């Protein structure tokens, strides 16, 4: 038979292997269903699948091709019909000019994996690759002739493994190829904001089946990622030019680029001076929002946000996530921390992502990290869509389990009942989020501060700062203007909230001094939230259930509903209370349960340590003495209550012990009579009676010991030694004068604080007026 020249010049496939290894085995899907590869040299029974229709040609020795590429394409086409994948193996080069003169193409399962100890000895393999090579001998070798033609010099047909059926051959690596029309369709759908899963569904419908598409969802995802990366390379230069210009215009503007700024391949971070100042006031809790990096959006944009004193979202900086490796997130978090003066937040909220979690553990080891519960709920609707459709009550039961359980034991029990009821105990995704429950389920997080007004409602700051500005169709050219517009809008809303707080007076709903105090301290929105809790106390009963002498425990429940009770532990001497609901720890506002205990114990005003500055009108105040003097003012407000509660607490113990026997009763009554006389003298002299060695100073005066000394007495006391009683009297007199001086100092300090606060209020009012004028002028233009 004469040698036949085969003209075969088709596309070579999207993943046509390499000469030096397995290629990307992570993405290789050769171990498809119904395959039983050889393991440890044991050859499985071969099961051949007859191709449909004409086989065209089968390789044979002596077959000629016009080029090496034509030979490779023919063998790959033959492999697709038969049901195996190919790759390039070995080659020989000419000693004269180094040109390739012989090439071998083999089955992808040829040989065995080379376990190079030197390569794996000093490094941990995080994602072990699937073993795909089983020593198959099937191969095709071609060599070049003097005529320039390539001829088949060797052909081995037999395989030692099962071949792949036609409906699965598209999964083999050398046959996965995205055609030109498919790329065009992917580009169009990606620009419309569709993700790889929905795009693959459209392609399968367009081509009439997954086997006719010619590639997998993994290939589609990789193509979209590379396409996105290429489009970003040009856009990044626009971003860097913008940041450089902002840095020139604003000295407080901060930006940083990971790696070489001229050839940016890493993340980019920036923060203006206002964002850095806001962090000083409200940086106790931070949200790192990575929603915009999803395939739905064209921008890999991630803002750092928080909550201001009006409960509004506030910006702490932004990042572009060009590289999403763990090392890049570590760089980003360290850079952001440096821009924020190196002070880490108390808590941080992110999307449910293992890479981000690992980076946070390394950069913020003391920060409480949680996953965004609402992102998990959204993912739940996707992962359990069939359950939502079949069981309309599932969503309500799921929310109840996560949001309304009061203890970890109750949650665990509720969760087990839920997964058993809907037969979801073996659901992979539910098992993953259950293992991470301590970082998103409410009952495990209530002891940490997250600045949320309600334990069960979504915070306004979560994924909302740029809502309405950045969307699925936003590109980088549009982003800069929309970014500035969003920042300007948020600033305007904060100014409006400041104005409303300073110039409107809330309606008080109770005669409580505590409500009036809160209306003067908190911002308008925060006061309304506090007022809601205070008014709710009218429907709650607080009953004492335990008293150990220092801390009293109260059971607090709605009238007639003792089954839903909360427990408040109250230390009257320190004026500190903790509730089992932990609302103060979570949000920074006292709950109705603690306020109910304050009501029954006659605590008339809020103790200073329960008024967080970050929620107050003066959250952004620059008055240096404010914190210290505020304690003085609060001392005057609460001192009567403290004295009353301390006396009553001690009196109850005195009554209980004094009434046990007749003798103790007699002693107690005598002590009360003596105490009554001393209190009468103290009230008569307006509190100027002091004690000397346990006796009233009034009694000492009657005995000839004078409390006041003129200059001659003082000189005489210096010249002559004083008796022990005289020394005690002198010490008491000097102590009294020191007390008077301290009281005068406190009054002067309070007056100074009042003046400084007036100045600060006027300054804040002027700032609001200036902002209002600017906005009016801008609207006019």
C-alpha cells in the first residue's frame, strides 16, 4: 500500500498537555464516571466503546502528514472518537541545527507520576492532585523525512484502562476547547453580569447538550477569570493615575500598591483623610465587604466600612482585589491597619471565606471575627432552593433557630431538630456552616461589640455604603465619579443627622430623669432606640431571686410571662449590671431588662460607664477634658442614687441581723438612736460635720477643742509640741479644708467643661451651617 498523505489541520484543543508533566491535574477530569483505572499495577478489565458511524482513519505505520501539528491534531481527533485523552511526550532533535526530527504523542495515562522527594520534602502540599497515570502504553510516534513530510514510525493501539463513553469525552483535558463563537457568547453574557453557572446553562441550551459544548464549567470559569484579568490590566493604570492625583490634591490621602507600582499585579488600597479620621471615632467595629468581587460585578472592589454615631454607614477605606491569595489579603489588612494608625478594631465582619479568615487570624489575632449572617442566608437560598420550594415553612424555622435561640444549648437542640425534620443531616454545605457556627450564629457572638441596634435585625452598614451607586454594569471609568458621589451623599446625610440632633427636641414619653438625661446625651436616632427600651420596661416585672451581699440577681419578665425570663446581676456599690441577653455588650445600649432593674432600685440616671461616647452627640468632639469632666458631672447626677442604694443595702443587712434576738434588737435600736442624732447634726450643719476618731466634731468643740485656728494659734502650734488629741484635731481641720478645696476645684472644672462644651457646640453648629451653605451653592450652580 502506498504511503498516503493526510492533510489534517484542525484546532489542537484547549488543554493539549505538555511535554514535561501531568499538566493541571486539579482541573483534569479524566476520572469520569464508569472509569476504573489501574492502581498499583493491577490492570482493570478493558471495556471498549464503539464509535458511532464511520471511524474515518485509524493510525498505521507509514502514514504521512504535512507537519508535526497535523499529526498531533489527527491523533487527538482519533482519541476523541475512541475515548481517551492525549498529550505530547518525548522528542528528538537534530545534532546539526537543533530542530525537532521525531515526536511522540501518548495516552494521557501513560507512565506513572514522578514523586520527586526533593520537591515535596520541604513544603506542605495543600491540595494533593488526583493520580491519573496508570502506565498505559498507547502511543503514536512520527519522524520527519528528507522530503519534509512526517511519517508514523510507531503506533500502539491497546490501552490498559477503560475508555471513556461518548457522552463523557468532553471532560477529557485534550478535548476541552472553547471555540470562537462560544467565546463571543461568554463575553456577551459576562458583560451582562451573568456568572459561569448561568452562562454554562445558556451554552448547553444553545448547543443542544453538554457533550456538544466541548468544554466544562471549570473551563468557562477560568476563561472568564482570565478575560477579567486582561480587562483589568488596562483599567488599573486609570486607577493609579486617579489615586496619584488625589494624593497631590489632599495631603492626608493615603494609597498603597502591592508589588511594583509600574507593573501592578497585586491589590490596591486607598483611604482619604476623612475615612482615617472616622476610624478614630468609630473604628471599634469594621465590615470588610467583598460582595462586589463576585462575578455579578465587573469590579473587584472591596470597601472597609463601619457605623457612625447616627447608626449610618461610614467609610474607612477601599481596596481593589486584583489578587485574592492569602498573602495578598494579609498585605491588604496590614496596609489598612497602618493607614489607621496601627489600632486594630474590636470586631470585624466579612463574607464567609476561608482565605479571608486565615488572613484575619494572622493580622488581627485579638479581633473578634464573624461571618456576615445575611450573606450566609442568601447562600442558603441558593444551596437549599429545592428545600425552600418543597417546604414553605423551612425559611421561618431556619431564621428562628439562628436568631431567636437564647442559649447555645437551645441552638444545638433546635439545629438538630431542623436538619432531622427536613432530612438535611448529610447536606455538605450545611455541615460546613455548622462547623463555623461560632462565627455567624447570634448566640455565640452576643458577648462581643458589633454596634448593631438590634440582635435580630440587619445592620444598615452591611453592604450598603455604595448601594445605589455601584452595580453590575459599573466599569472603572464610571466608578470614580460614582465613588465620589456616594461619599458626598453619605457626608450630606451625616450633616443632616447632626443638624436634626442639634436643632430638634425629642418628645419625652415618661417623667424619668434618665430619659431626659439620655435625650441630652445621645444623638436623635440613638435616643429613639433607647427610649424604645425605656418605655418597654413598663410592661416588665423585676423580682429579686438571689442576694449574696454584693451582687443581687433579678428575674425580669413580661407581666404574666415568666417562661421567657431574663436574668440581671446588679452590683449596687459599683452601679454595674449585666443581663443574660447581652444587648449592651453587643450594641452599646442598655436593654429593657437592666432598665427595669434600675427602675425598681431607684437608679434615676444612667451611670457614666453605660453612655458610650461613640453613640453620643459629642462622639467627634475634640474637647480634651470631656471624658474626665463628664465623669464629674455624672457623679453629681448619680451621687444621691448611689448614696441611697448603699445606705438601703446596708440597712437591710442591719435589720436582718438586729432582729434575730432580743439582745441584738436592743443593741440595734441603741445604735439607730445614736446614728439618728449624728445624722440630725450633719443635716443641721449642711454636711460640714466631720468625724474625729469616730466622734462628731461638734462634740469636740463643746469639750473645748476648737475647729478653727487663727494665725496666732497656728504659730503657737509650731512653737509648742501638740498633744495627740490636738494633732488629730489639726489633721481633721486640714482634711476639711482640703475637701473644701477639692469641691471648689470640681465646681471650677465643671464650669470650665460647660464653657468648653458651649464652644464645641458652637463650632459644630458653624460646621453644619457651612456644609449647608456649600450644598445650597452647589444646588444653585
